[in-house]
C-alpha cells in the first residue's frame, strides 16, 4: 500500500472510532437524564390524592425502603451533571438535598425542616430544569 493511502485509512478508522465514542457518550447522558425524570416522577410526584414519597418522608411516613431509595436517587443527582444552569449551584442544591434526606433517616428535631427547605421544587426547577 502507498504511504498516503495508509494514512487515509488510519485517519478514516480514527474518525470512525471518535464518532462511535461520542455516540456512546451521548447515549449514556440520555440514560442519566431519563433516570432523573423517572426518579422525579416516582418520588416527587404522585397521582391526585396520593402523597408523593417526598411528602411521606417529610411526615415521617415513608417506609425505610422508600427512604433508602429516595436517598439513593438524591445521591445520583449529586453525581449527575446539571441538566441546566450553573454547576456550582446544582452541586450545592443536590448535596443539601442528599444530606437532608440522610438526616431524615437519622431523625432529630431539625431533620424535617431541613429536608423541607432542601426539597424546594421551584427553587431548583427554575434554575436547573430544562424547558
Ligand atoms: C435539587 C433539584 C430539584 C428539586 C429540589 C426538585 N426537582 Fe424536580 N426536577 C429537577 C430536574 C433537574 C428535572 C429535569 C430532569 C430532566 O429533564 O432531565 C426535574 C424534573 C421534574 C419533573 C418532570 C419529570 C418529567 O417527566 O419531565 C417533575 C414532575 C418533578 N421534577 C417534580 C418535582 C417536585 C414535585 C419537586 C418538589 C417536591 C421537585 N421536583 C424537586 C430537579 C429538582
């Protein structure tokens, strides 16, 4: 093979690889976003007349299992990139939420008030929820 042809082949293969790595990366990001949406739906929102898990957790009525999953979901959020808005603000809000939910598990007089402040839907959505 001529040298220039070999170069062409190599660049061709390299760019093909780059494209598939990019595609995989985007795929993973999509999965993360979908899991955040699913988590919001399952834990922050409930059908009419039913308390969502976050409300039950606030009232001390969530089962230990529900509380565990809630905490795990918040942990995922702290690890995820902000779907929108400032990374530092996202990190601060999700870390607070994660810590507050762990506080609910431990109990204590301030736990519910802290969680209530941290789970402020509007404060987070207005900055970080994509339209
Ligand atoms: C710390 C940040 C944060 C808090 C607090 C928060 N959310 Fe969200 N929520 C998000 C983000 C980010 C999205 C968008 C996820 C996406 O589009 O990938 C979202 C999306 C949603 C969705 C849309 C799901 C969908 O299918 O599009 C619902 C419903 C929702 N949240 C309910 C709530 C409710 C109710 C509360 C308060 C009890 C709340 N959230 C508190 C960050 C938050």
